């Protein structure tokens, strides 16, 4: 049963507090108390959190990362050009000395809210030694992301296959694909990047495309003519480095273009109809007007219902003599290859599984909240988060890239930065207002879910296609993208709605943090005329 709350305060035993004599706390207003924040994952979200918290006072932010380095999905998916992105995030972490605050090869095994301590008890395993230890946190942030727990295709007899088996999320950079008979299972974002890399070197490449996927033109082709293959000249790089205003203007043009495509995701908007027609024509053209391939590859559902990918070279290589597209269901695996539902048996030297991730948003480890419920069980049917970030019954717990984060709404990196800013504001409120914990109200979650579900009816993500936006289903609630544009997301998170939270204070009087009537500026001897600016 939920704890009974009176005036936002409860005793450790869960019973309503009995008011007693009130005394003034001898401290200045909003004096920050030391807080320990633990985040899980050193991918883009974890690094953004470190960046936003880097100058925060009296906050000890510790990140635990299961991998051997930072980068998250870009460390694990190091096929095609992903290496460059991984290198960027590694250099970013070095630039700001973030490695000092990251424990690599440390995997969080469980997190349990301890009411008597107003903190999370966290069990961590040192992967190299197998040693398990316990630590604690006032605030816990799950920054492990939605595309972190990869899954193998559900194919009967896969353990019987004796050739090379590779997953796109655990890429083997040492394996030589030259002259091999290669199978690629999947047609999502990973597959469309892998296939163009393997086809030129493979003896044969068979692409198993269970579903049709929109392969769009590059979103910002006006500023990068060769799409992902664009190479900036030394002269352009030199100007980027020497002319900050020019670089900023270039970045703003890219962003304006990216944000400008949002209308396409509205089912009734003319931009959707234009996108459908132009992308249909574009895919057919890139397939060399081959009707046999167009029948297998060009979708009939709205553009954007599934993740839309501007995959340079993907369609073109599928027209080559050594490439083949198979749409029949894979029935089973054999010692030497795969058998499809039409009875055809194919032999392969290597099978690449580009079959995606567990996108249920359930955490990869037990997270047990106020009422003793594991979040993995609470979300076994569908995840229910408040504006992607908070979960009712799990105090001082925040999720980055959670359900309905802006995965298809514009720049996800900007969205992650907005999430980090929001979490910092929440942590600083706990820290400076003598708060034990914040717990999002269930009615606030219900209201958000109701609004989100109704809004999604007008968007392409709710249309009839199987998509990870709906946890791999054709129909059902949209748990992927945000209910609005990326700019809408930024404005929604800019100022937290603290009224949506149950706030449990350390004292029965919510104004105890007002303290002894003095300011930190006075205590620290800072200028007291700061408010005079003109």
C-alpha cells in the first residue's frame, strides 16, 4: 500500500507525522547539501548528464558502465561509419576529464529504494573480477537507453548453425567478410548501413527483409550533397575551426532543415502525401526501376510509421548481381544455413543478425520502488512514464531516453540535453529545499498518457505497420516518439511542473529551507548589490 502522506511529510515508519514544536534551521536559504547521484550508462545520455552537472555544487555524480569504454550504442554497433561517432564521444569524454567519474566494466545488478535511508541501494558487479559490491545514491538515473539490450532473431535451431554468427550490436571488427556467402537478417537502421559495406566484398549477399522500410533521401542533402558519404574538404574544416560564427550558422541551417520535416509525420498534412509520392519515386529510381525489387521493398504505409532511414547506397547495392532480397519467413536454421517457409535451403559462411533490440523500455536490472514492485514487472505489458522521465512509485528515479522520448522528432541529441537539464533542476531542488524525495503523482502520469495516446491518433506512428515505436507490434500504444516536435519537447521540459510531484520534506514545515534569514551570498561574502545592473 502507498505510504500515507500528511503535508507532504511522512515518518520513516510510514505513519503520518504528529506536529511538534518547530525550530528554525540554522543555515542560509537554499544551502546545497551534499548529494550522491548514480547514473547507469556512459553512452550519449550519460555523457550529457556529466556535462550538464559538471559545475553543480556539492553533487557527487558517479556513472557505472558495463562496457570497456564510453559511447553506448556507438561503441557496441561499430559497423560501417559508426567508428567515427564512437571516436567523437570518446574524445569528448577525455576533453572534460569525464573518465574520472565513470567506472567502466561495472554492471549494475539491482537498485532497491530503501525508505529508512531515503536512498537507493545499488548492487554493482565488477565484470573483470566478478566481485559484487553495494553502493547507495540519493538519486538514481537510468541512462542506459532504449537501444541497449540487443536481441537475437527468434529462429528455430539457431544453435545448430556452425558458421560465423555476428550481431550488429556486438560487431566483430576482426572478421574478414571477403569472398564469403553472407546473410543479413533485418531491414532496419542497422541493416541498411551494413549491407552497402558488405556487398562489394562478399561472394554473395542475401538480405532477409521481412518488412518493407522507407529508404528516404538525405534530410539535409542541401548542405551535405553526398549524404553520409560527404567528406568536408581541408579548407572547410579550417574555416569551421577559425570562424565560429560561420560554423554556428552552418549548424543552424542543418538544424532548421531537420526540424522543418516534422509536418511530414502528421497523417493529414500535405507534407505526408508529398513525402509518400516523392519517396516512392525515389526508391524505385534507386532500384533501377526494377519492379521485382520494388514489389519487395517499397512500403505502402505512411512515411515515418516505422523509422525512416536515409541509407546511402543500400538500395543500389541490392540491384547488383551478387545480391538477393528474400521476403519469405525464415523457418529454421541448419548446420550450414537457413531454410525459409517456402522450403528453400540456403547455405552461408556467415549470418549477420541486424534484428534490433528489446524496445519494451523495461530496465535491464531489477528496480524496486516504494511499494516493493520491480519496474520490470510493472512494465511487463506497456511502460507508463511521466513525460518520458519519471515513474510513479519510484522516488528520486529518472529515465533518459525513456518511453516517448523524441526518437523521431528532430535532433535526439538536443532532446537528451533537455532531459539532462530537467534532471539537474530536479536534483538541485531536492538538494536545496531539504527534500527527502520527489515522487511523480499517478494522476499526473495518467493525464499525460491520456493526452499522448489521443495525440498519437493524428500521427503516422499510430498507422498500421510493425514498428519498435509500438514495441514491435502493428497496433497498440505508441511508446517511441514524443507527442510533438523536438522544439515542443524542449519547451515542455524547460520548467519542471513540480506540482505534478508528491514532495516529501525532511521537516514537517515545507519552509524549513528558508533557514536563518540569511542568503548564501551574505555568508560567502559575495557582492550584495548584484541586482543593480543599470
